[in-house]
């Protein structure tokens, strides 16, 4: 007997302290009362600790004779009780077999056959079943239409976004082309300015076709969204202007190290005329600086180089100072401001370069990662250099 309900065990389980209870009884006990054994008070953490009793004991309990609480039938084996209640017991209260099609009758099982003789719903089962099935099909079809409509609405939104993007790009091209035509008229060597016009790689392609008609001494493309792919396309214009171009503005774009590599391999390593190169704010890192140092080692015309607000580190700074100290004798202005990764670790290299290089006239290291002590060392290094401008 279960000491909690005082009845024969139902689904008996044993606790870790070897006391046996009905599974439902002991689970409710530790949930609603105390987490301890009702018999010896040993702590029970959860029902995971319960173990099922041996099969012989469970078989013995299932064979216990019981009496139906509804009809009073005696001699039922306990493991057959549920079948008796759900299928046989005449005194069990049930619903009509047509309850699924809205008949609300309920009564004893022994009264069901009498009810069915007057039930209004059971004879209509074939028709109602067909109507219910058809209605469900309509509901499913309606839901499909709603889902399809939502998908079409979402797709329409995406198309509208694409249309707006294409319209904006077309507007940019239309705004650029009049300026392009204006600049391509007149003298054979001139300035062309497409700065701050939100030019992308795609719109740059249309501009390049027009730019091939003239030669330019200054090309201004700063403040756009040109990437390394755009630089690849731009190379043909640069090569076309290889004997006239002296000033190239590419700052505030997205050309990255890959774009610098393309510039060096296809243009900068051989250009005989370029004097000013603007590459500030282009996400250029150590790899890009390697190509720039190679250019400085080979180029004998470049006088001004802007590399502000990139990803230049102390390692790259050391490479730049080494080439300016040992090889390059033409660069006059170097702008490295806003490169936060240039720190005191490279100060000594800058100091040595400043002492050895007699060509450089301006060095900008504002907003870098230099300490007060590092800045003082640099100021001392240029103290005796006449007309030298150090911005820190």
C-alpha cells in the first residue's frame, strides 16, 4: 500500500532511501509539500532519483482484483481497468458518437443506442463530413492566398527598393555627365573634378569612357565610393594620361590594399610625371604600405604623399622611414595623421630618418598614437632643420 494515498500502488517507484510510493503521489508530494521522503524524511532533490520497482512486483500489482467504481463490476484485473472504463462499462458517462459533428448529447453508455435512434446529427454525418472537409479545403486555400499575397507584397517591396537604387544611380550618372562634358572641352591638358559625387565602380565606368577623349594634369576623385575594382578600370585612364598627369586625388574612397597593389603594378611603378598622390582614408594597411615603399624607392618624381586616416602601424611606419632615409630623395611632404597605430615604438625610426633625409620639408603626425615624450623626441630631432614643418 502507498503510505501517501493508502491505496494499492499505481506505477510504483522507489526513492534513493528504498521506500516505495505511487509515482503520481510522490511527485505531487515533493512538488507541493517537501522535498523529502514521507517515511524517513531523507532529502529528495527531484523525481529523477526515482527508480522503477521490479517487474515481478508490478505484475503482481497489475493482477490485483478490483471493482469498477461506475458499474460495480467485480473481479477486474487492475491492468484491464482502463479498457473496461473506456470500452465496456455501461455506467460510464460518455458523449454521442456524433459529438465531432456538433451533437452535444452526453449520458451513460447504456443509453447511447436509445439516443442514436433520435439523434439528428448522426444521420447527417456523410453530408456534414463532406461540408466540413470542403470548408477545411476553403480555409486552407484562403490561407495559401494570404501567404502568397504576403510573399508578393514582400517581393514588391524589394523590387521597389531596387528601382529606387537604380534611379539614384542613374541620377548620379546624369549629374556627372554634364560636368564631364564641360571638362572635356577646351585645352588638351586640364583639371577634371568628380569629387564628392558618390561615384561607384559602376558609374565610374561611364565616366572613364568620356575621360579617354582628353589628357589631364589633375584628376580629382576623392570623397566617392570607389573600390579596388574601380581602380582596375581606372588604370586605362591613368595610362592614357601617363605623360601629363601630375596630381591624382583618390582620398576618402574604399580602394584598400588590393587597390594600392593594382595602382603600383599597373601604373605607379612606371609613371614618369606624377608628383602628388592622395590616398588618405582608404583602409590601407601594412600590405598596401609595402607597395607604397617600393614606389618611393623607384619613383623619382613624387613630391607629396597623403596617407592620413588609414590602418598604418609601427611596422609600416618603419618601412616608410627606412626608404626615406636610405633611398628616396624627392618626397617633400608626407601626411600620416590619424593613424592611431603609429606609436612611440616607431619614434626612433622617424628621428633617424629626419636626421638623414635632407629633402623632406613637411611631416604630419597629428592624432597618431604618440605620447608627450615621443612628440618631444621628434621636436628635438627637427629643432635644427631650417624651414622644416612638423605637425604633431
